[in-house]
C-alpha cells in the first residue's frame, strides 16, 4: 500500500557538505564590493523561488517582495539611510568610546546605490487568525525573515552578494514605495555580483565584534539559576 503523502527524498554527505559551505561562506555584502552587472532573470527567479519555499507559520506565506532597479528610487532610499545613519552616529556617540566612534564613521553599512537590484521585503499581516500565531504574534514576521535567509543562501550559491540594510526609517521606505498601510518593512536588501566575497564577516575582520563560540551560546537542558541576568 502506498503512503498517503508518499515522498522521502534523501541527501548524501556531499550535499550536506555543500550546504555547510554555502552557510559558512554566505556574507553580508556592502557597496564597497558590488559590481553594476545586472542579475540575469533566471538567477533572480531562483533567488525568489527560494524565498517562496521558506517555512511560514500556518503556511501563511505572509511576504511580499518589491524589486527596485530605478536609480531615483534607490537615491531616495539612500537619503533615508543617510539621515538614519547620522542619528545612529549621534546615539552611538553616547555609548561608544572615541576609537569605536571613529571606527563606526568609517564603516560602509549599505550598498543601496551601488547594487543593481534592491529588494524590499514586506510582512503582510493576515486579516484572519493564523494557525500557530495565536500566542506569539511575531511569528508571521519571523516567517518573512526565514524567506530572507533562504534568498541569502540561494544568492550565495549563485555567487551573488546580498546585504541587509536596517539603518532606514521604515515609514520613509513605505512612502517611497507606496506600500499599503498595513504592510511592515522587514528587510531592505541590496543584491548584485561582487568583485570578491570575504571569508569572514567584515565586522569580524575589522575587529568590531568576534564570533561567539558554541560554549557561549548553547545551554544544556536549562539555564543555571545564576545566569538569568
Ligand atoms: C537583521 C539584520 C540586519 C542587518 N543590518 C545591517 C545594516 O544595516 N548594515 C550592514 O552593513 N549590515 C547589516 N547586517 C549584516 C550584519 O552586520 C552581518 O550579518 C554580520 O556582521 C555578520 O556578517 P556576515 O553576514 O557577513 O556573516 C544585518 C544583518 C541582519 C541579520
């Protein structure tokens, strides 16, 4: 007798090794690395298809993707970045020491105008209750993040760079893109070919942050009483 939902695809060690390499070598790419070369339609389709196959709470698929190539639109978004980044510099000046402040000033944190394609990823809340989202209302938003990660990995497998820009005013972005009122901006992504991919995060190479090791973040069974803080 055949099972009702028959399918049991298996992968081999070569496939899992390839996936770990794609995960390990995925990078956030900024404007210092993007090339203007346009992305082929077939590659873009693969990237978007990866997004459409992401997991989502209650299979709600609460995502929408705005593809932006227009220079004038990108310029307006870049202006929002500049305004927000000036605010960030001001905020960080109260909490960072002088060396870190100087380092922050020198960081390239977006590639909006350098990348040939920008992707604004929106959360479209459901008007009906969603299976699985009744206790934790952010689950729809987290589902959209899963779609972003799928795209990031698929792009890397195609040797296409992707960078996430979060130093933006989401209301500005919504207005520029004429997004309906109920949509929420989850991610603003810069996408394009690169002159090179770094092997490690730029923020690690520039000694802004170090990678955490497993012992620092993996907890066996439960937190100890003295580690709640
Ligand atoms: C939610 C999120 C928001 C981010 N926002 C920015 C950003 O505004 N600017 C930037 O340069 N990088 C941004 N990044 C990229 C991170 O800095 C980067 O992922 C981290 O430094 C690790 O580097 P890697 O992605 O190359 O491994 C963001 C990443 C995530 C996941």
